[in-house]
């Protein structure tokens, strides 16, 4: 929040009493010093400098709490890096989930050392809470009156407001507390104040407790002198109250003559943490569904009051948890520290361990090493949760070795990563090699990976509470057929064994399984929508974008918590480049318009909006940098290349004229020295795809002229995916939907095949011979549906039944970002059916070409080359 605004005055108007109440303080501050001011503090109604009352070093905190804060690694290391008010406010927003002084159960673990000490600092009191560490951090900043106003009127999180009020309770004179709090005593915004949850109260109820009670959970507030306390009690007693329609306190105001003191938005927070603007209906997202299932089946299953555990994860479960929760979520579930099961660890024999692992030999062996014998056990006991079915051989191995140390051993059936709200992956990139390599020695490996993928896909369906009809693309390879048969069999077994499930027959959803070769064009074409373009042209790893601003290196995570990213990621780069500057101008003009007003109410509104302005601008700067980096790669060479690619992919030019000579279109790209090898290979592939395969002689000539003999397998090995390379295919290319009437950019005329498939599937237009079911087709998807003879058939009968159904797609061998985009577009256009798309992994053109090059190499050589990169 900016501190250069004109000082607040006491000349408020009645309708703005909310903002004025916090600014109009008593002139007398009993015992208050000047805080951090460099000149005598101007206290009371006119000053922005906020004097401190009581002990200016301890903030009047309980000595045990203060000692634990000062010795906490979180305070000493992480919070030390935060230098500004805004950074601390951001930290409160993301990290605070309650306002108790201690983390749940930690008061009974006094004296613990070792790994427990890494959470918030362990001392004689326990593990001091994030909230109180941040409260003391605010104190070290010596807040101004306007900054405190910004906290208590903040619109993004009730916990930011709660710490603002707590700051006032600890640092302001008792005689001033009523003036600070009085306007907020009927505030109805909810928050859960208890560590671990279970004590929801409104801001108003919390403030009444601050004013009338000395105790706050296991600590004490500064004492209020008896005369002042009597005056506060009398004020509360005579204060008009709000009454609910049913007669209970709190909702509808009966006293019409009493003006509403605050002008906060009537929108209510959907959760104790986040406001509606931030939440974006997260409860409907796949990530939230997955986290709630993990919470219910793992953490709730083994949770005990006041007991902390150590959590052990393997590579896959680390990614799984990282995709759907944060460390603060684990802390709230009683996890003090998270460890990698593969690494050597010091024993902590006084604590129990929670193992969340995949049912593989490697992970199970690591677990068994932790419990080799009773005298060598690293932990007091173990709770084991497998992501999916554990083979009998591994289960018996655990049972024979250390059954006495195990408190739980369960399979939770979540073995996929919820990448986005409508996208999932199995995180098995090796499946590409096993499914498409021609090496016969890989047959056993292929069978094993098919079984594993089928198990994982079943967990996707189970998490969605679906038992879909399973169908597949029948040609040209049989991978999809084999996997579909396995999935259908495992789905039947799963719902037969799962007695708790209410699902016994097929639900109104379908699962379509496809081999990667169904659309080779979309995998190598330069896509110009924002997300696909960025991941293709820029070195983005693990969704982390690195950029420079003001001469500094910075990082940004491209994730769904970023509303702006979700809003623009599927838009064309030209639209993005127009939209972001417009948004920045809008925010700038709004800010300037607000700053131009000098009334108290305008300044109060500005204080509330400033952090929001700053966050919006920060996001826009990130995405503007991202867009400009994309254009810097695009302008020199890619722009001309895109026209050639589109003409080859579609067989027509931008005017709709048929391309008569594909080689003539290709040659300028091959002769251009500015294009790199990968771009030339991509263009050659598009040429071959456009003519449905070529001759050996022609392919050799292309390879020699471009001098890519060492990379020729990037072209030739496409045949292992069932794509015609050499010789030309005698079969015609599949017909495409006519989309000539759709508005599009000249360099983005191509539409991925997956969009045709999704639309045809929803509209029951897929050919049953080309797309056979390996199970009974749900009536809603096959164009039929039994209607009682006594009922009058309705034209929209099937549409009614299809509402709320899901179309689940799985592509063997990876999906592209453009195909992910199509899932959202089709869901938006056909609101009765949600499309959820997934694969073994996510593709970018360069990574795919590297993988294709290795298909005809022995597996050991593939692993060696990749490890050496």
C-alpha cells in the first residue's frame, strides 16, 4: 500500500463512518512511545504515524511466544527476506490458516528436536504459529496508521484483517481500542480461528472477544485497566444488536435508525482463506477433488488429536501432492516435515511416520529398510497408503518383514496427476517408448506398462465417480484396443470389489482411448495460442517461467491459481498482446482517478484497493514479458515458417486455394539458413503428412540436402506410430470437418483432429466400426434410450440425460497443449457434457522428436543417452 497519499483527516461524513472510525483516535496514548518515528509522533486523529503502547521491543507478547518466534527458522530465515509491508501481506494471504499462537498439538511436544524443529521452531512452548510469526514481523515494520487501516479493511482474506486487529490489540492504548473496533463489531465475514479448524466465528465476534476477554487460546492479551474495561463493557451492553429473522443474533438489522457502519462488499468468503474473487470455483476443479479424496482417505484415516507425524513420499507422490496442495495444507493435517523415501534419513524414533507411496519394488524396499528390525526402526510406527493396487508379492513381503510396526496399510486409488481443471496425466513418459518401439525384447515391458496404465486410468474414473462405457480407435495400431480391454476388465473388478461405491452399472459417461498416431500434424505444427506457443518456444521447465525485469532475474509459476493466466492461456498471441496493455491502462486509470480524490472515503477505498492493484499489475507484467519473449522468438523466423506449415497442413493457402505443389511450398524453408534443424525437420514432416507418405528416394534426397543424416530417425520412426512415411499410403486421408466459416487468424487455420473427435462423440456421430465399444454402450451415447410406453417421448430426452455427463479421453503417447485447449473449447460449446483429457505425459514438439528418434534404439541405450543429457 502506498504511503505517499495525503494524511487522513477527521472530516468524515456520516456515510463513511467505517473508514473514519479507524482514523479518529484519541489524542492521549497512555504510556505510548513514538514507535519507529524519527520525529515526535503526531498521535490522535490527525497523524499517520502510529505510536506504540507498552513495551516497544516485545510488542507486549507473552515471553514464551516471543522466544519461540525469535528462535524459529521461519522467522529468522524466510521472514527475514521480506522487507516491505506488501510482501508481508502477501505472505499472510498465502500462509495463514488460523490465528492461534501455537500449531495444533505442538504444546504437548515440548523439547522435541531434530526434524520437528524445521517447521516453525521448537522450544519449551511448542511450534509457534505462522500467524504469530507474521504478527511480530508486522511489528518490526512499525506500521503507519494507513497501513493498519489497509489490514483491517482488506478484501482478499479474513486472516489479513484478523492480524491487523490483533496488531491493534497488542500495540495500541486500551483507551483507544473501542474507537478502533467499534465500527466492525457487527462485521459478518467468517474465519476459522483454531489451529486444525473447528472454531468458526465472524470478525465481529472475534473483536468482541478481544475487548471482553483477556485470554486468547493459550496466551493472554495486554491487560485493560479496570475503568477502561468497565466503559467498554457498558458500551457493548448498550450497543444496538442485529437480529436474524428467526430471532437469533447476527443477520438482519431491526434498528432502522442505526446506520450501517461499514461499506464492505456484501459478498461472503467461500472459505476461511480466500475471497470469491480469488477462489474461482476451485471446489469444482479436479485438483480440489483429488486433494479432498487424499485428505479423507489418508489424513483423516490416521489423524489423532495432538499427534504430529513425519511424511515419506516417493517421486510420483511428491508430484501428486505438489499438484493439489501446499505445505500449509499438510501442516494443518499434522505433518511436521516431508521427506524423500529414497534418501538416507536420521531416525526419529519418538514419532510415527506416514508413508504415501506407489506400490513399486523400489518404494517398498525403501520402506522395509526403515523397519529392518525393532532395534533399528527409524520411526515409532508406520501408516502406509499406496496410490493404487499393491501386488500380492509386495504385500506379502511387507507382511513377513515388519507387520508389527504397521498401524495401517491401505490402497487409496489415486494414481494420476491433476494437471489442470480438465487435464490429467499418468506421468509415465517411458510408456511412449514401450508402446511404439519395434524391439521385440520390449514385449514384457510393454505388457507391464499397459497393465500399470490401465490401473491408473481406473483410478481416474473412480475419483470422478464414473464407470464409463469404454471405446477406442481401432486403426492403425492395436495399442488402444488392448488398453481399452484391460481398462474395461479392471473397471468391472473395481466396482465389484468396492462395496462402499453406489455405482454398480455403467454411468452416463464414456472413455475414449486413442493411439498417438491419430494426429501427427498437431504435434509438430507451430501453435500460436499463448500457452502452446510459450511452452514450444521458451525454456519453461516444471511450469516455471524465468524472466528479467528492472535488471533482476525473476521466476513465475504458470498455474491455475493465476486467474489472468487461466483467462488468456488459450487465446491467440495477437489477442494477448492487445489485451494485457489494455488491462494495465485500465488499472492505471482507475488508480489515478481514485488518487485524484481527496475525501476520506476515497482514500479509504484506495487503501483497500492498492494491494489488489499491485497484484494485478505484477501478474500482467509477468504475462506481458512472457508474450514479448514469445514474439522475440516468433518475429525473426517463425512467422514466415508458420505460413508454410499452415499451407502444408491444410493443403490450401490463406485464400482457400488448393496447394498444387507441396515441394515448392517446402523448399524456401529448407534453403533458409536461419531456420534451425528442428524447424526444418518439422516442415519436412508436415510435407510428408500432407502427401500421405513419400518414396524412399525422395526422402533420402530431402535428408541429404538438409544435411540431417544423424537426425533422420526423427522422420523415419514415425512409421512405428502407424503414420505413413515410406512408402506412400494407398488409403486416403481421413475427411475433416469443414471449418471454413469459422473466424480464425491466417497463421492459425489448422484445427487439431481431437476437436472433431470430441464434437462427434458428444453428438453421437462417431462411426461404431472405427470407434468400437469394448463394453455395453450407455444408451445416452448410442442414440437410443428406453422410454416407458406410458411416457410421452420428449425431443430433448437424451440431452436431459446427458447433462452432467463426462467425456473422458486418454491418448497413449502424450497430448499437446493445443489438444488440451480443445477440451476446454468443446466443453464451453457443449455445456451439457464436460470433457476431461489426459495422457501418459504432456508433449512439446522438440521433446517428441527426441523421443521418436530413440524408438529404434535398445532400451539400455535410450536410458543411457537420456541420463547423459
